[in-house]
């Protein structure tokens, strides 16, 4: 009889714990570990991975990252007999090379689709769009739309004139009040 009550208590605990509301994406991106948030209101949709020794990722404001985005901050050094970083720490207490301080930058108002991989020392310019599944191996200019493996520029979101105006406005630095006051700026189709 005790076994039944024990199992019933476990079942009730399980039901109680799993009935609690869980956070749903999108999740805010905040400064932590190797991530430096330089803007506001940037979000990711889960399984956002930033990895690599000695590097940082700077991310601007108003960015939207899909699920399963990976940012790689460093590569392995392949000029030495062993390729794995921690081999040298374990056996010799040091690395035979200097781990470089590298930086990846995602500027402002960037949209990155699901399952994207961004390689070390890449800058993704303001307003860029990275298509789902892309592998980004080179810098992406502002307002470019890229896709593929390796990612290539497919087109630009706007004309050069509009891009220059947007970059000059720096609207992502405006406070909430200024954004609301400039609704006409945001509610217009820039490709008409």
C-alpha cells in the first residue's frame, strides 16, 4: 500500500511541476558571459549558442535571432600536434600559443533566421537579414540580405540612398518617446 501512495505523490509532484507556465520565446538577449549587449530589445528564439575561447560577441539593439543560432568566436589552432584546446592545459598547464581576443559583432536591427552559423571575427551590419541555414564566413554589409553556404549577398533591402538615410538617422539609439513621436518614419514602405 505504501508503494501506491509513494507513486501517487510522485505523480502529483510531476503534474504540479509541469503545469507551471514556462517562458516562451522570444527570449531577451542580455549581457552575460561572452555576450555584450550594446543595445536594447534584442531577442532570440531558443538554443542561442555563443562559443569559443577568448572571444566576445557584441550585439546591438532591436535584433531578432531565430532558433538554433550559433556564433563561433574562435577556431582551433591546427599548426600544433594536438588540436584540442584543453589537451595542452591538462598535460602542460599552458597553451603553446596565445589565445587571441577576437570579436564578432551583430550591429542593430538585424534579423537572423533559424539554424544559422556565424564564424569568428564576423561583423553583421545594421539592418542585415541572414537567411535560415546560412553559414556566414564573411562580413555582411548594412541592409544586405544574405543566404546559403557560404552566405552570399542575394540583394539589399533598400536603395543606397535609403540605406544612407537610415544609417544616418541612428533610430535604434532613439528613446521610446522619440520612436513613438516618429511613427510616420516607421510606418512607411521604403521600397515604394
